[in-house]
């Protein structure tokens, strides 16, 4: 699991800060119950381990029928749980929503990977950190389930020079920027975002390790890839900005090594059926 127990406890507390009023008023007590989650349609399962832990924190016992990353068909089981009715009912909607939302993200991520690999079997798809604030651990777990890596989990992780950084460098030559960065952080790869072909070629000449092309057409990415191929070591070419399942193959065929996208985070949730009964 990527998501911490504390995060899962926070979700339960958010939904039932003072207990489950309905179950308590009905005096359901410790009546034994059973709960089963299943897929209503095709989906890539995500956060199922976290959902299981959430149910266990609430007091249930869980048996997983699949793992995150599994491709499910309609009717396939996800998990089953047993325990006091009050425990199952407390965890029910939070666990269901957790799987539905993040399986949608995982399914969206898998669609981009599959499209891209039709153009280049070895290509890598990476998701950005543009997640809803406070949900990054969940989002990274979901895209990982979909076969996507994290582009950068946070600002502390990688060196990525944006045009917004260069605005404060007083027209410093790119070669000087790379020299200063390598001296200060010699073990780090140097990444730069470029918005024009001229900027991309200049960044390659300056020695950046990764050239991230922002909103280039596939033809522009192809030109950058051809120029990069003349250098040793060859810099990595990453296509970013507007990459989705509809154009991923085009960017892969153009010669991009990595596709950088935020599209999976906007994918619609999947539909998970939940059946609860007396045990």
C-alpha cells in the first residue's frame, strides 16, 4: 500500500465524525453481516488493498478477490468482508467510493499506456503531480495500478527547469545553467521544459538530460527526437501537454521516449456494486 493507515483513518473520521447515527438509532449492534464488492463493468482495479484496510480499521474481516492493477470484467469479484453490521455499514460507502474513483483513474492511465505502446512498445507513460490537493498518495497509487509511473512526486524530487524559473535568471545562457546545476547537484538528472523547437535544440546543445516538449505537435517532437539522436549520450525526449489516449500513439511513433500527462486524473469513476446482507 502507498496510502498510510493514518490517511485511511482520516477518511473514516470524515464520514462518521460522531459515529453512524442511522445504525446506532436502529440498534443494529453487533449483528453479524457480510459484504461483497464486484465490478459492474470493465475496469482496472485500484486502491483495493487500501479499501480492504479501511474496512478492517472499521472492524471487519476482509478477503481480497483481486489486486490493484487487475483487469476486471463485469461481475468479477473485488473483495468480500464479514463482521459486525455497524462496522460494515460504517466503511461501506467510503471503501466503495475509494475504489470507484481511483479505479477510474487507473483505467484512464491503462488506456493511454495501451495506445502509446501500439506506436512504441518500450515507451513509458508518466503522470504529473497535478492532482487534487491532499490526494497525491491516492493518485499515485491509482496511476501505478494503471501501469504509469510518477513523473515527479513533488518539487523535492527532481530538477525541472521551467520557463518560469528562467524568467529570474537574467537571460543566463543555458550552458551556464546546466553547469551550475551539475555542480550543485551532480547526482541529479537535469530536465527542462521547452515551448519551441528552437528552445528544444538549444537545450540539447546545452547538455540537459531530458527535453520536455510542452504542447508540441507530434511532428515537432519528431524533429526534436532526430536532433537528440545526434548527441551522445542521447537526451531523453518527453512529450507533455495535452497527451491523452487519442494521441498517445502519434507521440510514440514520433519518437518520444516518455509521455507526460495529467489526463487520467480527469477520468470518470468506475461503477462498483456492493451487496450487504445478514451473515
